[in-house]
C-alpha cells in the first residue's frame, strides 16, 4: 500500500489498542484485509463494547474541527486520521454502545496521481 511503513504500523497499533480496550470479556476483535480495485481495504471490528465516550461520539472526536476532549487513545487516533489523509486514504468509524466498534481503512495500492 501507499504509506510510510513506520507510520502505518502506528496507525494499525492505535486502532488495535482502542479495539482491544473496547472489547469486553469474551468479545472478539476481527481484522480483515482485502483488495478492492485500486485500494486495499482493512476492516477492524469487535463484537462488544462500543463507545459512549465522554465529550461526544467517537466520530465527532476523531473527525471534528478544533480541540476534542478525550483520552490519549483518541488523540493518537486523530493523529492516525491525519496520516491516512496525507496518504490519500480514507478512514471511517461506526460505534454503538454495547454493540461494538467498526473501523474501515482504505489505502491506495500505489502512489495516487
């Protein structure tokens, strides 16, 4: 994929740390990677947990303008979102309290033109 390897490792690490911390006992974290046209799609999901975060919904904390309250994990994820945008990638998140969290990450297979 088109990304800086060291930063890509951090992006995956930041997402996985949040997913594992969000997963309740007997829950699962699933990661699926597959090619879709000129993209590689990564889906990260868990089967329990979900964010009802203090200070707003997870989507607002990650993609909102201005300073967002939140944990160090949220701040690291915001940094990851910026790296992904720099690479021309796309990230989305959906989270429902008690149901789980799902991140989708699309990265180009080669440098965008």
